[in-house]
C-alpha cells in the first residue's frame, strides 16, 4: 500500500467516526466519541499531521446539539473532510 492510499484510509476512518458521532444510536455515537480520545486516534492524527485537539474539540461540541442538528452537522463535517483532506491526496 502506498503512502497516499494509507493516508486516504486514515482520513476515511476519521470521516466515518465523525458521521458516527451524529448517529441516533447512543452506543454508536458514544463509541465514536471515545475513539477521538483514544491513543489510536492520537497516533493516526500524528501520522497524518492533524491537530488532534482541534478535531476532538469539533466532534466534542456535537454532543451539545439535538439529534437532528447533530446529524446534519456531523454530515457537514464529513463533507469538509472530503473536500479539504481526502481530495488533496487523490
């Protein structure tokens, strides 16, 4: 696997975790939020030169919104990940 493919997979993991943060299933959203405070996420962020604290802050703020708003915001964040990060390496 080349570096771009590995980086793209890493970013797609982040994108799915962000989307999962907006899930109506509390178990899924809780696990997704937990991922962002895990050592695995910290390693992924460091490997890809991503500001882990900024991402944690953004996804952490989602929990303050009602479900429909949270879901829409999570989807908007996922679209931004595509537009800003994933498309750069494709």
